[in-house]
C-alpha cells in the first residue's frame, strides 16, 4: 500500500500547503509566490538527494526520461500551478481545490486519448457525480467570508481553477511515463522542479518580472508563506505524488489526492475563519465520492 499511503500523504501536504500559497499570494501576488516556491523547492529537493543518495541527477537516466519529466514539470508545475494560485486568490482555497478534484476525471480522459484506455460506464457515472458536486458548490450564491474581505465566486476564478487542474492531470501522466520503472521518485521530482523553475524564471526575465519578484522579498510575511508552501507543495507534496504514481495506478493515486477539498475545510475554518455552509460540505462529499467511484471500482 505504499502508493496509496503516499497519495494520502500528498493530499494532506497539499491541503495544508495551499493555505500558505493563498496567504502568500495575497501578500505578494500569485505569480511571485510561484517563482519563489519553485526555487526553494529545488533547494529542498537537492539537499534531500545529496543527503540520501549522494547525487542530484540519477545515474543512467535516459534522454526520454528527462524529456517527459521536464515536460511534466513545465505543464504541471509552471502552467497548472500558476493558474491554480491565481484562482485561489480570486475564489479562495476551498473552492479552488474542490474544482481541482476534477483532475482524476481529466486524467482518465487524457489517458483514453493518449494511452488508448477506454472509459467504462461506471467511469462515466463517476465523472457525472464529480461534476454534480462541483456545480452544486459553484452555484452557491452567498459570498465566502475570509477575515475582513469577501471572496465572491467568479467565472474567471472557476475557469482558472479548471485549467489548472487540467495542467496537473496532464503533468502527472507525463511524470509517470518519464519515471518508467527505473527512476527514483525523489530524483524524478528534482528533474521536474529544475525544469519548471528554469522555465518560469526565463519567462520572468523575458517579461521583465524578475525585478518585481526580487522586490517582493521585502515583504517578509509573503516570503515566509512562500517558503512554507514550497516545503508542503514542491518538496513534500510533489515528491509523495510521484512516489504514489510510481507504486500504484495513476487514476487511483489521483483519486486519493482529490480528497484535498475535504481535508482543507477544517483548515480554512481555523485559519481564515471562513464559514463553510452545509451546501458546500455536501458538494465536497459528492465530488470526492464521484472521484472514488471513478477510480476505485
């Protein structure tokens, strides 16, 4: 049960880390948080590899392994995460992660297109139940209170969250292909993170955002949140997610990871004083139930 336990550890890490990213995004901006957390993610992973293995790049890794791991990092960690962080700032942590629970369904669709895996009737049922849960919550009319500000459900935030989840789904499939049978999950995570960090900082250089990101270090609280998020996200969470897909089917791993919306509810109640309605709680349960039907039948 190593893969299943690793997926559960991923869900806990992401549910807690998402609070750091949301708080950091409101302090210094979601894109700045993404750039900073990838750098610290590479640092944490590099230290862990040097201590545990004595090397940074696994000996014998092939060009094909590197290509798919790099592609996975760019799609999942640069594009997908940037969209998710922007959504968290717009519509809040809990709702963003609830929409993110669609990722297993998207993974199934991508696997069907990319790997030729067909969808059974019960899988289609799981997708419909998951969508029902998401629609149930996104149609909630009252705004979600968060300290002194009110977060309102916006179409833009919902779309960003959905696209971010899509990036994560595609990225996890490419990551599994990139690791194959031989690549260590920690080593695979380091490769993903290096390419992701390199890509996002090159883009920042081209767009002239580097100075703004460096200047954001003046906001110590925002940087603290970014570093905390880097530990629970790019380091512990992403490492555990690759350990999960390495040791179990990608669909099962993604299904277990999708309990994040349920796990995050008590966190937002404690830290953000966010009022969670019965409707939102029921929607979360329905969405996650659909995900489990989809992959654990």
